[in-house]
C-alpha cells in the first residue's frame, strides 16, 4: 500500500512542480504549492506506514501547518498586488 501512495505522491509532486514553473498566473502557482505540500504530506504518511514509526505523522502535521501558512501568505501578497494595480 505504501508503494502505491509513494508512486501517486511523486506523480502529483512532478505535476505540481511543472505548474509552479509554468504558471501562467500567480493563482495557479499557489494551488500548485498546495498540491506539492499535500504530496509531501502523503510521502510522510507512506513513510509512517512502511516503517511503523508514528513520528513521520508528526512531520506530516508540521508540513501541513507550514503549507497552510505559506498558502495564506502567498494569497495575501497576490491580493495586495492586485489591489495596487487596480488603484
């Protein structure tokens, strides 16, 4: 089961990195960042399943918090820049 999760997470991560690189808009990049964090969290969960160590789940929780804060911060920056352009 862990192998399937790892394979799916790497595919999602590759697609997210491609979207981060190509864009075309900042909103696309924010969503890609969210997908990349979700893929890395899935990898941490797969590591917990494969090794039997629940510590990897704590790592996943920490990554989820960092990803959430990063997504909110980037979205706020985009919003502020859009408001400056409209004014």
